[in-house]
C-alpha cells in the first residue's frame, strides 16, 4: 500500500519535473515543450539539421549527444520562441 507509490514515486509525475516555465528555454526544456509553445516542427528541424527527435528528449541531452554546446543552442532555441507572434 504505502510501498507502491514510494517504489514508483520517481515515475509518478515526470511532467512536473520536466515542465520548464512556458517560453523560457532551460536545461529541462524538451522538444515537446517547443512544439507545445507553438514553435513549428520545420523550424526546429531546420535549426538542428535533422528530423525531430522524440518529443520527450531534453534539448540539453540532444546537444550533448551531438557534442554541441547547450548554451549556444539554448540561445538559438530561445530565438525561435521569441520570434513567435
């Protein structure tokens, strides 16, 4: 009873852990967040030079997997958001 939630507590609310402030790119921002905020998929793909990864992938994890600077790409992703109407 009490052990069930404790055992799966880390999976109980992943959205709460990975939901950054709307419109602000942080280390917890995912590709899904960008899409939810209205950034067109084609603009993301153009910026990253590939097909869109999983929506759940964090931008910082994507950058690290490509050997790229998250700080540099954070500014580029933020510019996409800032350009939205």
